């Protein structure tokens, strides 16, 4: 039996090296096919009529004129009359036509009447006392929020007993909750809760105040503090802005079999979602994807438009129908990162030791409110009081955005701590270092990373107390932030076959988000089998292959690398058993290295890989490696440090980033090159949301005003400065096993850049993005305060 | 995009004849970098599109006694690469090079740049040039006006003039030639832009059946020219505010000045106040600052764009200082 562990450093020929991604050439040459590029003969084009109002009720739909138009092959009502629409751009009717202009003409020929309802798109600070008072029966949202925010069981139970619920409690629901780890006590209270169906339709306040959470003794904490800092911080709603928009092509090879080419982060998860909506067996759904142009957390579902695409195809006799979102629909409807703001009070002893935290936070995730950011972030300050208010708005639905809630938590916490460091007259690096023992299990790694990041940034030379005192309007400053993430590998199945002719193939239902998943799988397999990467055929991105987890939560690398490693070791076990007699050795004495199978103690006793595989006889050997599985190949929990160096033009408020540093651990690195690429990409994305990105909604019409890439700004090449990335690859980290990396490095840049701007100009700009109007307003306030 | 008839005339005469008397009937297509977006977004829906790119004589740059004559179809890319453009008209050259992105400059024509429609997000969402709320109030005033006008904003039009090149051309005293059914006419570029008072008016003095055929930049008088943009991003973005200045000097003192601001008003804004503040003065940090102040003395910011007053003040000051330092020293004569 193989021992399931990673090869020792000396035995690694590929793992941990810098290896170019295997799909690089097809991508830069344009040969890579995205879902967008799927254009089979006879393809029909889908279009969706979208609601122009932020809040309305559909009163009538007349599609008769569209249905009569030449070239229209199917019309599908997505949301029936009577439906309450909660954001601009929501899908109402879908059509399929022989070409795009005809589909557009049909959309224009459809008559939809709406009763326009009052909208709220503002996530401004809730008025004092909002969301308080006698709370009505709990909605499903209320319950989800309470559970999602770890409100103590006793409180949830007492709320259920006192308030009752607006929804019917079903067995499915309780089963699902149990699956999420909700305690029996809460589930019993839920089952016993009084049912108030009438309350569900009553108008509700947009503010949903969550239970206050207290830890330690905040009053005493603040009383004992020598220095207290107060401020307001936050980040707005931003969108995912995937370069390949959401969408799919759907066709029905037979009347009850569906084939979809869908831009998705989770191929294996699609069939069940389609099956539920379309009432066909999930086994009859095949999903395929070769490449994806960005997801960032927003592409796990077929979405309403994807289901409609499949329905259109069905109505059109099974012909393929493609519908990819237009740029404006993408920005309006296909995902928004919730906003989060907070009034913070944070206090320390004179020596910088943190003693107390208080935050009143709020934010919106669209119609369902939003989860609250984990505050205070990274630092477990001993005494805390915190309260969050979710603001329900017609901003459009929230979706997970690369490290959900963490970038917002970092902005709120790290900026508040930076302000406190300023009040303490301390260099933030020293101040953060002073409190690292409050960071829990990640403390040792932060202790290594913080000085390293400072060195790479040239912090000692660049840092000055707040306010660059040099001449002229351009002020320069540095700032830092820290972050953490889980990243344990998801469920994964690697079907690996070795054929008698020596060829090897791997089949996995996973997907390569552009992070280099293909390359990582091949590195692990090749390094394990002792053969070159190009000797292995890798098939991913199809439900014909064994199921694999969705690529979210930085879980893919841990999942696919460990299942592949296990598969390769299992396969070698079986191969060695067949080859051992020919080498007159015991299977356990063999190893696969340098394209041979050989005796460990006497490498000259060997067979070439091909010769060895010939011993398999007529049949290939096939094994499935799994994650989770035997051996400790993966782990969870990373820490990282981000630093920024910026210049601010104090006359125009324009911020330029001069340099960014990311120091990051992620356990054992499979491919150093693509790991660094993740960090580079994250820093670039971080610069974008720190300086430019904001979903702008019109207060009057409730519409998105910048659903384009002109006023929804993303950093361009010339806005990207020197980026310096350092991965922690020492043995201590490597021994932890593989941990995910996709999300963590994007968490810190916003806070680090905001802190650098404060260091440069001597005053805090409270909210991201750090646009000229905000920077100038902060400078003006500072001047007023000084005058 | 709605269906349309496509025509490709080869002479101005034909082009003008193909154009109709009303805006919704026909549209001129040059590089298409703006017209296509407008049509895709259903902001305009011409029944006939008149492609003028096949009219040979509208391409290219010539130098003559009237200075530089630029055919309306000359691309921004060609202008950016033309060695004499930057030599003789450095501030204009700077403006061209900084506009949009390489890809767009390759397609975009100078005529199209002059005639491009405002980027106002209400206009681009189909609410018109003078958008109104259901109650009849100004949608821009009630809504989000962070990028809107701070000057010339007494009427219903609150958008800002979109070109980042036109202000520099005005500073050089550009004139344009327009072909129409009754022949050609010429206007000073400065006078070509008008503030529409109602929804039925346009932002230029152009009839639906006219085309801009040529641009003339007079031989540069010995003087000092500069162009200064405040841009948030360094590529693929629009300036928030810009200033172009031309200074005619008498030794060390300013004899006459032209100060033109972009993105502050529904038209390129020529500031007499700023020019007055400079005449007879030597250019120093203080006089430049004073001219910047003068340039915004009449500014009336809306609810969300007060910061643009500061940006305009600074852009004017910096453009003047750059001109004086000879950073964009011009004039072959
Ligand atoms: C992302 C982006 C960034 C940009 N940044 C900038 C910038 O920084 N600065 C800047 O100045 N511009 C910028 N632009 C705008 C760009 O410069 C214009 O779109 C371009 O100059 C228009 O020229 P065109 O030939 O493509 O015009 P078209 O799109 O063909 O036409 C534009 C309009 O002018 C009319 N028209 C065109 N030619 C004539 C003519 N000869 N006579 C009469 N009417 C005519 C058309 O009917 C249409 O209404 C940007 C555009 C984009 C998309």
C-alpha cells in the first residue's frame, strides 16, 4: 500500500517549480474555445427582455406580435404577470431567433406592462434606531442571517419562540439546516415556532438589525484604554465584471437529454440545478466547458437566463440556442459584491496593545440584505461589541466575490487600526507586530511575513508619520493590511488510466478558472508517475467525467492536487505489482522516476515506462483517487500581508499606486509561477476596487448608470505599478500540505492602499473607491479642521 | 441594433444627397467608434447609414498657406504618428496622443471626434440631452451628476462636451469646413458648438444633411501652447477636466491668451475671465493660479460635482505654467 504523502523536496522534479501554464499558447493565440465561442451550425440566438425598473410588478405580458415574426423560433416567459421585480435588468421574457438582430426586434415587439413600485437603491448609513422596535415574525432571510452570523443558539431559539415565523417549516428545510450543522435545539424551536403567513406580505423596513454581539467586557476595555480612535470606513457595491459574460448554449440531442455549454465555475454542479428547474433526471444533463473568461464567485448557477435558454431550445425542437449576457446586463444583474461600512471605535494601551473594539456596521447585498463582514478582522481583540444592520435595496442581487466579506472587513478593520496607530504615534508595522499574538493560529506566519513585506516594500525608508511634508502637491505614502482565509480542498475525483501502450489519461469533472488548474493536475500526475507532463492527456470540464467540486472558496487546488496524487500513487501500486516479477523485485521496492520503473536501491535495474506498461497485458488499469482520502495532503488556513506605496496629487485628488507588495503563504505550492500569477492578478484587481470600481445607481430612476466598461472603470496596463510577490515556501509551510490561494491575496490591497493614502496626505479618506472627489473632500475637511 | 439601409458614396455631393433632412432618417458613419455604440444602445436609430470613408478627398493632412488642412476622415492614429503635427502643433498633438486608446485612435476620425455625441450617462441610457424626471424636474440635477457641467449650466443641458481634442484645436484657432446641399460653409470651431435649449436641438451647429469635410489649423503664431488633462486612469478613460491654452507673448508678458476648458460645460468652454487675468502679466505661479481662479469664478457646481471646480482651477493653472515653461512650445513661424 502506498503511503499517501507529497514527495520529499529532493524528489520533486516539477512540484513547486515555476512552470508555464499548459493552456497559455491556445489562450494567447485565440485558439482556446470559451462557451462564448460555441457556434454550431444552425445555432439560434437568444435575447432577454429585461425589466427597466428597479422595483415593479409585472401586470401583463403580450408576446403575440413577437411570436408571429419571421425568424422567431421560440418565446419563453421567464417571470409571469404578478411577479414583483426587485432590480433593474431582471429577466422577464426570453426569445430565440435565427440571428441576433431578429431576436432584438422581437424583444422590442413584446409588450410588458408594469406597476412601478417605490425603489430604494441607497446604502447610506441607517438612521438612528432604524430596524429596532418590536420585530415581527422571522422571515427565512432573518433566520439565514442569524445562523449565518453565528448568533448564539439561545438567542435564535428565544427569537423563534417569541416572534414565530412567516414561512412554513418543511422537512426538507430542516434536513438542509441540519446539513449545515444547525443544532437540534434550534431545529426543534423552528419546528415549534408559530406560523404567521399573513406577516410575509406586510411592508418591511429596509433595515434589518442583527443581534448585537459582545465579547469580554467592552465597557471596561474602553475605560482601561489610554488611546481611543474613532472613524467611519467602508467599501461600496461593486460588480464582478467578468470579461466573458455569463451565459450558455443549450441543445436537446433527444427530447429528454440536455447538453449545455455554460460559462461556469462548477461544471459538476450544473446538472442537478438544470434538472430541478426542467424536471428531467439530472443524469440526462450534460454540461461542458473548456475555458472560462472570469467568474470571481458569480458563476455557479445556470441562472434564470440559462434555464430560459434551455427552455427556448426545447421549444425550438432541441436546436442549439446561445444566450450570453450583454455587457450592460452583466453589470446590472450578474453579480454584485455587497457593500459594507462601519462606525468603529477601537482602543489600545499606551504601548499599543489592543484592548477594545466597537463597531456599528451596515451594508447592502441587494434585495436580501447581506451577510455581515467578520469584524474585527484578523485580530481577536479581547473586548468587543458589534452590531450589523443589513440594508435591503433594489441594487441587484449579491453574489460571492473573491473572498466574500473579507475585503470589506479588511478595509473596516485595517483602516481603523491604522488610524489608531497614528494616534499612538506608532509606525503601523510596529503596531501590527505588537498585536500579532491576537491573530490566533496564524500568528507564527504573520510574524515571518510582516518584516519580510516591510523589507520588500522598503518600508523603513519610505514610511513617515502621517502627512508627507515634502514640497509640492504630490504626496507619497505607504500603508499595510493583513488577511486570512481557509482554502481547504473540496471533494474531488481523479480517474486516472494507464494503458498498456504507456499512455496515460486523466478525467476529472473539474474546471480551470484560468488559475492554472490544468497545469497543476499535470504537474502532480507527472511528478508522481515520473513521466513528462506532455505524456499525459488531461480531460476536464465535462459532466461525463467524475464529479469535482465547484471552483469557489479557494478550494480547487487542494481538491484536484490531492485526488490526483492519490490516483497516481494507487495506479503505481497496481503497476508495480505487474512489473515486479520482470524486475525480480518486490513491488514495494520499485519507484517510477525519469520515465522508468526501477528498483529503488539499484536504479540500473529498470524498465522504460513503455516497457513497464506493456506488462499490464490487454487491459488498461484505471483508478479513482479521491479527496478527501487517506493521508494528510491538504490543509486550511493562510495568512498574508499586503503593502502599498502611493502618490496622491493633493490638488486634483488623483491617486497613483507606485508599488504593491504581497507576501502570502499557501502551504505546499504546486506551481510557483501560477501561484505568483494569482497574487499579481489579485493585486491588480485590488487596485481596481481601491481606486475605481463602484456600481453607480441613480437615486431617481433606480437604474445602474455605469453598466459599461467606460464608467465602470477597471485598472488598465498603465495604471498597474511594480508588483512584488513573495510566496512563503519554507519547509514549515510546505509540511502543512496544499492550501488554496485564489482569494486571499485580493483581500488586503483596498485597505493597504487606503492606509497609504492616509499616510501620504495626513487624513483618512473614509470610503473606497478613492476617487478625486472623495480625496479632495477629505483634504478640505482636514483644512477646515486645521483652520 | 435595428435594421438600417447602408450606403457608401464616393463623393461629398453624393453623401450630402443621401443624407436626409431629419436626424432620425439618416446618420453619417465615419470610424464608427461612437455611432455603433449609439446604435447598439438604441440611443439613435437611423434608417439609413451613410458611410463616408470611401470619399478619398476627405483623407489626409496637407500643409499650405492656410496652415494645416486635415481631412475629416484622417484617423487620430495617423495624426498621432504624423511628425509635423507634433512639431508645429504640439498641444494639439499631445491631445490626440492622449485620447482614448491605440485601438480606438486607429479607427476614430478627426471629424467623428468633433461630431461625437456626449457621454452623459442619462443621454446614453436613452433619456435625451435634457433629461427630465416624471415630475418635469432636471434628472441630472436630481440624480447623479458627478461628471456633469459646472459652467454654462443655467439651461436644461447639463452634459459636458465629449472631445478631449477639440479644446486644443480651439486654442489654435481652428476652423472647419462643412459641406451641405447648398455647397460649403466654414465656421470657427469655437462657434460650431452650441448649448441646446430643448430636446429638439443638438449640441452642434450641423444640419442633418451636412458633413464636416475639413479642419484648418492656422499657421501657428509664435506663441506658447499647452494642454493639461486630469485623468483618473492613465489609459482607456476620459479626462475629468482639461484645459488647453495658447499664449501670445510680448517678451516676458502675455500679449493675448486663449484658455479653453473641456468637460466643464455642454460646449468647449472658452474662458474670457482667465484670458483677462493673464494679459499684461508675466506668467508666474501666482498669475497662473489667479487665471485658474478666474476660469472658475462663474462656476455653479451641481449637487455632486463641486470637486470639478477645483479640477478646472488646477488644470488651467497647470496648462498655463506648462505653456510658459515651453513644455509644449509651438510655432514654426
Ligand atoms: C473607450 C473610449 C475612450 C475614449 N476616449 C476619448 C478621449 O479620451 N478623448 C476623446 O476626444 N474621445 C475619446 N473617445 C471618443 C472617440 O474619440 C470618438 O468615438 C471618435 O473620435 C469618433 O470618431 P469616429 O470616426 O469613430 O466617429 P463615428 O462613430 O463614425 O461618428 C461619431 C458621430 O459623428 C458623426 N460624424 C462622424 N463624422 C462626421 C462628419 N465628417 N461630418 C458630420 N458628422 C460626422 C456621426 O454621425 C456620429 O454621430 C473615446 C471612445 C471610447 C470608446
